[in-house]
């Protein structure tokens, strides 16, 4: 089990590394902006200057896609952070007391198809990175609340919580000192898996035109605008497509590997 | 006041719509036709909306007016057999064809004409060209087949305006239901409309004119060029006027069934600038922006190099087109100098708003990149059509926007008040006044050239490019419009060659 | 009396360590054999190997014969004909040993369905009779009840009914009454011993409860670390234990601490 | 007691519907752009705009508009489309002809293959089949639906010409052409769901197989196969059903995306079109309808789960 989880973790890290390391380096240089337009060199084939060729605007495809990957991951990461912070807080409250309202709202989130929130959000606020981030965060929230609540509950029924309570500790102290540290590993795993989901969402929303607006490169938008070239310039579709898959697969496997590793550690610890 | 609203091009690369596969493809005597269109009309009443898509489906098929434009853009009579204009240009007399029935069986009379044209000009009219019809002083009916229209003042373009789809003659009994069930006098009657998918017209058995050869025609709404090209290659579509993607046209090269036919349409892509606000109110800034953009490269990227540089607001195919020199060629250094002179500091923020259409999106991205090179920081703001229509076109609240005007001969919009880009020029106004008051063709042509020159010099907007219209169609198809002098796709004269 | 079950030199090997070494014993019809020993001594493994239900990866050597059938080399297909029909088994945890999503009547009826050609109606009546026999009267417990609606004792009775349905020649009971209170325990054992007497069913009883063993078993086999340390009639083992381990076990039991293991729990390092 | 529990969930969900309707109404009224201006086009005079405002009821106060809308919605009156000027009900009804079968087909496909693959993997746990299957499923879970749809169109329609790439002929031309048109979209929609279901089914089944009652059933004489399908799978399905309930909104999202890629005239595409055109009656009622059906389906799912898992009944009362 441990060997397998290590392998999953390793493959996940490699996939992420392939995309994220160069993406970060490139973004450090260009600040997340699209590479320069060069109309004279449109659809250039791969060359030392442009390792993967250029796009219909003569922009370097590799730089464009990697910058897009960085931007997508940034949006995904911010939304997952938001969902984790708010969701954990609400989940802890819901665990501590019968919070029907919070759980009801979580149910509401489950009933609202994600793209709907995004469509309402984006049309109300206009296409913006902020709106998209909020939309992704909002539909990651219900799961976060539920998972936190469930995990916190399993801690709260332990004897030492009762002991701590008898010692006069307040709920805030118990949450901070006992519950939070215990569920932190779980939250980390959940966040990693959520990242995969958030990247998928970002790609879908941008593909539908509900994502962050141009000119900042974005993977879903790149696919939407390049897809008519599937016959004449298949690289234009393949590269952003593979990049999305690497990212999502990478975060999924990383999360799974982390979970397996943690399970193994947990079992070793208890037996 | 002479107003000519714009029609918006429909080269949308928006959400794909669908088609119906598998129409019968009988080898010899086909009498059906399926045509792909990029945009679906919101309704079918031309007096209630300005969408080009309404015209594409109904113009000359369902609705007919007193006059019509032919494929070359020439003015021809339609419901009117003949006409006569009084020497003072105020009275227009028309003689109608006899025995013309609407699809609801009512007879076309002078009263129908009077009803339709007066209705178009009332204050609560929703007609896109209301201001044209509001210039009618009165209409009298000497008898049921004669119409006499008196204008308030001479208006040289009046006859031309009567050829537009929104000047269609409608049946007073069915006018309210036209939006979903259109009734006209045309060679085709409304069949079925599956919204989001297709619309079918069938032959009008009682048509007053020549009997159309086609039994039915189906318009399929497919904005996605990739699916459209697939449907064409699979034979599910027979024709696609104004194919929305140049890049994909190569798929039809050498095809034995399909051909790509090049035609013209009055497409004028512009970078509209808000002349009412700083810094665009300064002529030097407008000139700087024009010189900062390599429009030739723009054509290269947006239209695969297949387009014409525009110098003014007139399409090259227009008979009145004046070939003008490139007054503000690409020169970023000069642009920077001009900006400095005008006091626009490097790093000034500007917003470029654009509607969801391929050419606008691509041009905007490029223009932003070019403007960045002369020190301006451009925020791109993509908006949906309603927002564009409301905010930019309706209220004139914007910095810059990319849009293509596709109405024929619409240079007079630069004389409108208000107009969304807020251009005012007494000189230009004088020219338009003269133009409308003149009936003489040669004189009108001269005046038109002067108007174009005036705009080219003032550069209220940056005139970008015109692109040809590419129609993909079955090689055996005869008589389909490949030019688009006006939004329409009349199919009465279309037939299949054996 | 005829000899029913012959176990000869049975060894069981888990993927990484041996669990049973050379266990041999015989059980005759109508007799109750108790296997006892502390936790981890291999009692449960023994029970599982007798039913052919060892987890995959376990290796068995030696011979297990049920009358004339050699069980250790039996195919899976033939095993299904033995289990439930000639060999019944009751497991230790009444709370989890029943399928939570099926009605108890259905679960008992399953044994009939698997091994007889009775009609639905006949199975219904048989099930009812069987339930009455194990002390589940119609008034108390409906056939349509679900396991979670029953008490621990009632569930244990259901399990017993399932095992006894086809009148097996051998019943293997793995700590099957440990979780019950003394009265229920006695009632259940009475039920089982009556079967032994009336139908000649043999019982292999696995228990660490020496009191229970003493009361009901005819023979006793004491296990330690996967090997048999002592076996004989109940009387001889209890009265004159030979092996020091047995003696220690008995002393502990007399002090009422039978449930406390003699040695610390071995750390279970089998693959999970 | 049981009766109470059966009623309590729908009542709670009903409350949820009210909250959802408020959210939708609020969002729709935040949208910029004047629907009347859109409807009348560019040259609308202020008089005709005002007249249309009156007609559309845009003049009254928001609470009044909300009440008017929701009461009409309950009566089944979904209003008229601003853009098409036809009843929204007929518009949605038309689109349901492709959306409903699509979702149904996709659900059947994803549950069918997901459960089968999950059982296969769990039964052959630890083997090469299991690990490679899980790897593939992980991969398919990680491909965005639109990319999957694009790839499938490219392969099966554009290159192999097996199935149509887009569009929907409707049911009046026979079932086969309609099904052919729905096949690729349904598969594209089902694959990520099936991957999720399969992985979940596998772990759920492995968990179930380690339960004591599996041993009991085996001791009763159930064969390995028998115990797998008759005992373990039904028990393992309970959490999978719960998951399916949770995944429903995701499926709806996928439908919107897939309908876009395959040009299916379904509800999802109608919704996107309506959002773009600010066709508020369509958006408002369609979203409400989708949310309502998700909630109703969730209730059905809950009842189904209870039917599978009798323990819950008493837990609730």
C-alpha cells in the first residue's frame, strides 16, 4: 500500500512538475501576460525559437499555454483557498451545534449546478477573473462544509474532548487546539483534490466564455479559440488539452497518493 | 433627420447551434434546400428588430416591399409595377401589381401599403428605420392599385429605403403575429420553426409571380464553423452563405460536390472611438491611434490576408466608393510623438470593449497589443450583445470598441445625433444635407466621395478593413445570392442543375 | 457413534508467517469439541480453514476429511455444496454478521434456497418453523424484520437458524455466544446440544470461555501459538491438565480473569 | 414516525426551493442591460420602451415582481420569452426532447459502466487488471468533458464518420436517427461520471467485502460470484447512489457543456443563449426548473436509498 501510494504521489508530482515548473519560470518573466503577437509568423512549425510553434496570432504556443496554465492554476488555487477557509469555518460551526441553516445552505449549493452559479455570477458582474474565482469557490463550498463537519464530529465525540470541556475549555479553544490540528491532514488532501476539480471548472467555464476575459492566457479559452484548427494545426488543440489533463491528473494523483500515505501512517500509528 | 442604424455582422463564433441531418438527396429532381446560417433570428418581424438574421430568412422569401435590391445591389421594383417621382422630389406615385394575396389570403391593396408605411413611422413604432418613414407627410389611395406618397421634404434615398426588409408591405390583419408566424406576399410561406435548431419555409402555391422551383427550404442555425463544415461535407447542408471561418475554408478545396464562391457585402470593420471624451476628442490622439495600428497585419491575422484596407466608411464594392490614399499609415514612432504632443502620458489606461464575434475578438486582442507598443495600457472588456447594444451603442458609454457595420451605404450615420461615437462635424453635416436634397446621380456620387474624404481626414474612428464574403455551396446549386448587398438570402430563383 | 471430522497435520501459512502447525484431531457425530486458547492462538483461523473461507494467499497443508469427503483439496464449486448444507457455521459478532439490508426471513430462507428445491411457500413455512425452534416466536420477531431492529441475542438466534436450516452434520460455532448474557447463552447452548442428541450433529465450538467449555464440551483442544498443546476429554483436561499452558489457563479462569490474555497482545503485522 | 420522516425531507427541500428562487430572482435582477431595449432593437423610442416596460411588468417593485413570478411559476405559467416572444413553456418543452433523453442515457451509461467496472476492479483487487483499470479511470476523470467531447467528435464523426457530429433530428423521423445523434454526447457526458462512479464503487465494494456478513453468506453456501452480486453489490450500491445524487448537478453542468459542443438544441444551450440575450423569463424559469428537478431527483434518490438501506428509516424517525 505504501509503495503504491508513493508511486501515485511520485507520478502526480512529476505530472505537476512538468507543467508547473516551467509555467512558474515563464510567468516570472512575463508577469502572466500573453506572449507578443507576431503576425508575420503565424502558425509557425516547431523550431528552436518556438519549441511548439506559434498560434494564429504568431504567439509562441508553449509560452502561451504555460502562462495560461499558471493563470488557471492561480484562479483554481485562490478559489480553493476561499472555499477551504470559509467551508472549514462553517463546517466547524455546523459540527459544534445543530446548524440547520448552514447545512441547508450546503444543500442549496448541491442543488445549484455549478455552471449556473457561474453564468449568473459572470453575467451579473461581467466576465472577470474575480467573478469566475468566486463562482468556483462557491460551488466547492458545500463539499468543504460537509467534509469538515463530518471530520470534526468524529473528533468531537472523543473522550479527551469531553475531558477538555469538563476542564472548562471553551468551544473556540477546543476547535483550535484539538479539532483543527486533527483534521488538518484531511483538509490538505481535500484541498488537493479540490484543486483538480477547480481546474476542470475553470477550463469548462472559460471554454463556454464564462471565465476570466482575455488577454490573459487561459487554457479553456485557448482550446475554445484553437479548436477550429483541429484539422490543419492539431498541435494547437493537443498542447493545451494535454496541459489541462496533466494538471488535473497530477492534482488528482497527488491527492490520492497523499491520502494513501496518510492512511498508512494512521494505521501504523493506531495498531 | 436622416438616420441609418447599423446592422451587426453575424460572423459569430458563439455557441454552436444544430442542424438536421439526412434530408433526401435524390439524384435528379431535388426541390428542397438546406442553408446554414450563423445566427438565429430572435423573431421574424422585420419591423420589430434590426437583427440581420431576420432578413436572411425572410427578405424576398416571405416579405416583399414596393422595391427590392437585386444581387448586385441595384434598385428594382417588386410589388410596384412602376413608379413616378415628382420633379420637386416630394411625391412618389406607385402602381401595384394586380391580384397579389398575402399568405393569410387577404388581397394586397393601396390600403395595405398605406397601413404598413404609416405604421412604420408613428412615434411608438418599433421599426429600426422609423425616422425614414416619419418623413412621410401622407399617403393617399386614388384607387386600390395606386399609391401616392407625399414626403415632408425631399429625400434622395427614399426609394432605396423602400427596398429594405423593414419597408415590407404587411397584411393589417396578421401584423401582430409576424414575430412568430410571419405573413407576407412572398414566394414562400412560413412552415415550422424549431428554435435553436432550424426554420422551414414552403412554397407559396398562390404566389403572384414566377413559381419558385423549390418546394421547401430549411434554414439551419449553426454558428460553429467546425460543425457547419462537417455538415456541409456530409451533405447535410447544401449551402452556407457568409461562412464564418476563413481558416476552415481549406477543407473544401478540391471538393467535387462543394465550391467556395466569393462575393461582396458592405462589411466595414472599424475601431470606434468615443469622440466626446478625452483623449479621443483630440484629433491628434485619434490620428496617433490610427498610426499605432498595423492594419495590414490586422488583415493578415483576422482575415488571413484576404481583405481590403479601409480609409473611410464605405465598402469597396459600393458604387459610390472612392479610392483614397492611406492618410494615416502605420508609424508607431509618429504615433508616440503625437501622443506626447497631445499630452497623453505613457501608461494611460484605456478600455477596449468588444462584442462576442470572432473578428472583433481577434482585432481587439491585436489592437491592444499594438497600442501597448506606443505606451497605452489597454484593458480588454468582452461583453455580450445586449450589453454592447445597451451600453456602447445605446448610451455611447465606452472608450474604444471594434465593430463591423454591414448595412449598405450607411455613411450618413456620421451625421446622426446622437451617434454612439459622438462625432459632430458641421462640414460633414452640410455635405449630407446637400446629398439628400440632390436627385442627380453624378452630383450625388461626387458628394458621396467628399463625405468619404471628410471622414478619412477627421478619422473619427479608425477605419480598419473590409473582407469579402465567402459562400460555401453545392456546385449544382444555381441562383443563390453570393453577394449580400442587403441582409437577405432570397431563394425564389434558386434551382438545382441536373 | 461414527467419526465425522478428521483433521490430520493441518498447517496454515499466511502470506508472511505460519499460523497453524500440525493440528490433528477427530470429531465424532453427536459430540461437542471445544477449541480453546487465548486470542491469536489460531482458533479462528482453524475455524475458517475448516470451512474453506481463508482469505486469498493463505496456504493449507494437511488433510481435513468430513466423513469421506476430503475438504482440503475441494474445488470452490464443491465447497458451495458442503457449506451451509453439511457444515453450518456461526460467527462471533452478532452485530455485524447479518446483512443489514435484507430481511431476516430472507436471510434464513437463503440457506434453503441454496441447497434445496423447496418452493417459495415451503421455504416460508420452513423458515417460520426454524425461527420458532431457535426461540424467535412470531409474536416477538417478524420474518420481515431487519437485523437492526433485533437485539444481539435475537440476531444470534437468526444466525443459528441460518446455520441449522439444512440440518448440517457439523456446526462450527466461533465464540458464538460470548457477546450474550448468561441466560441467553445457556438457552442457545441448550438448543445446540439438543440437536446433537436428536440428530447426531457434531459441534466444533471455539471459545475462550472455559466455564462454557466445561459445561458443554465432550472434548477439549487447547491451542497456543497455532499449535495444539493438549487435547482430551473435557474431564481429563480440566481435572488433570498436563501442559503448563493449560494449567495457567485454568488458574486464570478460576480467578475469573479468563478474558485477560496471558501475554501482551501480539502486534498484528499481517498485510492490511 | 416513519410517515413523519418521509414528509420531513420534502418539506425541508421545499424551503430550499424558496431560497433557490430568491437567489435566482436576485441574480437576474442584478443583470445589467435593459431587456426591453434588447427586444426592441437599436432605434427604440423612449415611448415604445416605456410601453414595453409596462407590458413586461418591469415597472413594478421587485417584491411584487417576485411574487408575481413565483405564483405564476407554481401555476405552470412560465411567462413569455423576451427574445422569441413565445411561451417559455413551449420553448423548454421543445428542448426537453433532446435534453431529457440525453441526461437519462448518460446516467444509465455512467451507472451501468461505472458499477460494472467498479465490481470488476474490486473482484480482481490487486491484479494488473485492477491497477490498469484504476489508472485509466483516473485519467478519464481528469479530462474535461468539453475536451472529451471534442476528441470524440474528431475521432468518431470527423475522421471515422460513424456518428453525426452535431445536431438533433428530433423524434418524428424515428428513434434511430435521434439515438444516433445522442450517442456521442451521452458517452462524452457519461465517461467522467462513470470513472468517478467506478472508483467509488470499487472502494465501496472492497469495504463491503470485508464485512462479517459476507463470511456468513459464504458459510451459508453462497459461491464467490453469488455473494458478490447478491450480497455485496446491493450493499455497496448504497453509497454509490448517494454519490449519484450529489453528482446530479455536475451532470447538469456537463449537459450544458456537451450540448454546446455537439450543437444539441437542448435546455443547456437554451440557457446559455438566454443568458447571453438577457432573456430573463427564460433564464429565470429554466434555472428554477433545473434546480427544482435536481431537488426533486434528490428526494427520489433519498427514497431509493432508504429502500435499499432499511437502517435509515428508523434513524430518521
